[in-house]
C-alpha cells in the first residue's frame, strides 16, 4: 500500500488560509470502501483520493451543562462563553475544511456533537472517556465511515529507562480504524502528559514508547495498513519521547512537521519560545510520502482567530490514499 503525502513545505497563515490552492476535499460522505473494480475477477486499482487531516488541541472546550457525572467539580461555561467558544472553534475548522479532524481537550460527546452539527457533513464522530481528572478527552470528526474504535486508557506500561515504574495514559490513545478508498487506515489520536517534573517527563516517555508499540502492532496485524499517530505530544521533535515514537532506521516513521521551514515550525509558544509539540507521524518512510508534483498541503494555521480560542495551532496535512 502507498499513502502519499501531498506536500509543498508551507505554513498556512491566517490571511491566506486555504485560499491559494485547489479544493482537495473529496466532499461530504465521500470515500468509504471503494475498491475501484466492477465485480469481475480482475479489479482495477482505485484512483488516489486526497484526504485532508487536521489535529488540534482546542483548549478546555467545556459546555454549559452539568453532563459529566463522573467528574467531580465539573467545569461549566456560561451560555455566552460556550456559544463563543463553539463559534470560534467551528470558524477555524470551517476554514480548514478537513475530511477528518482529531481534537484534544473536548469535554464529552455532547461537545463533539455540537461541533459536528454546527459544521455539518461529519456523520461519523466519537469521543473517548479517558483518564484526565478534569474530563478533557479526545474526539474525532470524520466524513468517512468509522469501522472500529479501541480505547487504551486502562492499559499499564513502563518506560524502558525505569521498568520499576508503571503508568497509564494521562488521557487515552484513541485508536480509530477506517476504510478509505478501499484501504485500511488507522489513526492513533494522542494527548500525552503535559510538561512538569521528572515523573511527568518519565510518564510522557512511557506513553510515547507504548504508543510506538501500538503503531507497530497495527502494521504487524495488517502490513498494508497506513498508521498515523497524531495529536498533542507535549514533546518537541528533539526530545526523548518523540525520538522514541519516531524510532530509527529501518523502522523510522515520517513526521509531517519536518516538512515545514524551521523558522515557522511551531504549534504553540511555551515560556516565550515557539515549539512544535503537535504533529502527525506516519508508519511509512519519508521518501514514499513526498511528491513535489503536488500542491502545498502541510501547514500550521497561526493567527488571531486561532489564538482567540486556543494556545495551540492546528496541524494540517493532505494524504493521497490509494
């Protein structure tokens, strides 16, 4: 299988967001399970299908209801603040027009449904119920049918540097299986432990190593599967957790953030320093993902509209699925 990344090394600035290139959106309800054949013994391969994927930490997206009974001291926004937040988030997503969006810091399925309803065109969506004490979860909106979702929130694992320590995910890893253009695509949506003390750093490393094992297992189970790990890693590309996730040759994964110019390669600003901690990581070598004949697709949306609602910027990449 080949999942080719449409790439042109640009960062999408708010003033020109999604306005300079062709519309790569396959449309509402497109995709699914086409095999490109007509039912005969010999089937013709499906034509490549561009699929735009966005991941974004939308920052504390709670609603205006008490609707999470398992969360003590549940955060409830005023109706005005909730309406404003919903409008800001959907304005950004509408501008980006993703076929699939993986969002971090969503309170529950009611918030996910509200986003999908306001945007329209995302009949398949889901929200994890993870381990975060405040109840911030991971959500997915998809124009393609979701075949299966697996949670990993209750799994225990240890970091390689200290096998005496045992952790669970700070939130969850949302394992989503889809069939797109006849191909098996697996998304692993993540939101690793935030920066902090030595224990936080150790936990984040353990999360990255365990997620790497999950991604490798997806490839072992189905050698034709395209696996994309995406979300808020709370780790820069040069830090130990991301190095552990990406791995080394001959099993080194490709990171779309590497395709953005260094002076523009950031998704948040921490202590006054721009950092890239939101990303998309693929289980194919970088050489098979890049085709310079295609228009620009890898981008990070910066600007006032994004910053009005979140301290993270959304990452965008379009994949050619065939």
